[in-house]
C-alpha cells in the first residue's frame, strides 16, 4: 500500500470511528449498559468471524495458551470499549471525544514513567495545556449536573486504559518482556477480540431488563461491525505503512468528525466549555504531533 493511499484509508477509519455518538443518539429504548453490551457483542462476533477466516483454528488454540501480556491488553481493550459507550450515554459527544483525545499525551507520559523514555519539552508543554483543557471541561461539567461530570470522569478511563495498552505493546515490541513467556513473538491482535468478549460478559448482567428494539439492534450491530471491528483491523494493517506520529495526527480527525456528526445528525451543539477545552486539547495535540513529524522528516533527511 502506498503512503498516500494509507493516509486516505486512515481518514476513512476516523470517519468510521466517529459515527458512534450520532448513531447512539438515534436509539429508541436501549440505554447505558445495554448499549455497551450489544455493541461489544456484535463487535466480538464480527471479530471472531474475521480473525477465524484470517488465522483459522490456530487463533483459538493460541488464545488459550496466551501469556499474560495478551490478557492484560484484552482487559485494556474491554475498558476502552465499555467506558466509551457508558460515557456517551451520560454526557455530550464533544465532551467524550475531547477527553479521549488526550490519549497520545497520556501514553507519552506513561512511556516516560514505565519505559524511561525521554520526553521532549514540546510534549511536556502539550501535556500541561491539554490537562488545563480537560480541567476546564471538568469545572463546567460540575455546573451541568452529576451525569455530565460522571460522564467526563468515565471517559477519562478510555485514554488511561489506552495508555496502558500502548505502553505494554511498545514494551513487547522492543523485546523487554519476560523471556520465559515468549511475549516478543506473541500476536497481540486477538486481544482486541478478547476485550470485546470481556466487555460483553461484564455488561450482560447489568443490561437487564433488555429494552432494545429491532431498530436499536440494527444500529448497534452497525456500530459493533463497522465502527469497531473493521476499523480496528484496518489500523493494524496501516501501522505497517504509516509512522506512529502520523497515525496519531490523523486520528485527531475523529474528534472533529464526531462532533460534526452529532451536531448535524442529532442537533447536539457543543457547549462553550467543550469548545474552549477542545481548542486547548486539540491545539496542544496538533502542535506536538506536527513538531514530532517535522523532527522525524528532518532526521530522515539528514541520514540521506
């Protein structure tokens, strides 16, 4: 795949990711835990079929013998799946997506603490500015009531779980895991499937009594397959072509697309606090990723 085609596909991926908020706003009766259960179940079903087609029966044998990193990663995926949908039912789409957008900066901070990676000054500054943006949103969420405040708090679990997951994957990819568990050779893609199964299993008892209509189930199936399963597999493929900073930069489009979808498709206009906090978070992320990309390009040019 060429670089330009990979970029176009990544933009398509962000469009697919961004549909969760607006689709959720058009549900008839399903709420909170039940929404999360059905989306995770449909996601798990789609991933099971696709990964089995790709890997065959060996997929399930390897999962049963999987070492601890795969199970930790699957728990992180389950938290990401679950917290996102619960947050969407408690507060605005804009609040959730902007809160999730701090993920790359939280990951950089975790990498500094756990893996001892040095962070450039620009990243420290970006973390501070983005933190101020989230704090601004938290302060105004208090005025909107307990649900909005809890929603932003739940949404924070997504970038935190993602940071643990990406740090773990980076740790494994550099061969720093326990040599006895053969983690450096472990295929971590099944963790995406396991995470969906764990999320569905945990949500099932909390989802009763089921109220989803046939209309709701069709929308949640759409989310499980085309908003989660398909783009997750595509991103794994794109990671072979696009560098990490560029993927992180393009992924920011999810926030813009998601807020626009909710505004146009569900009449959910972002609040002033979300716009101010979002401007701080997005500005910090954009500046950090652009400077990182510039540094990478200059370094490659010097090597030539």
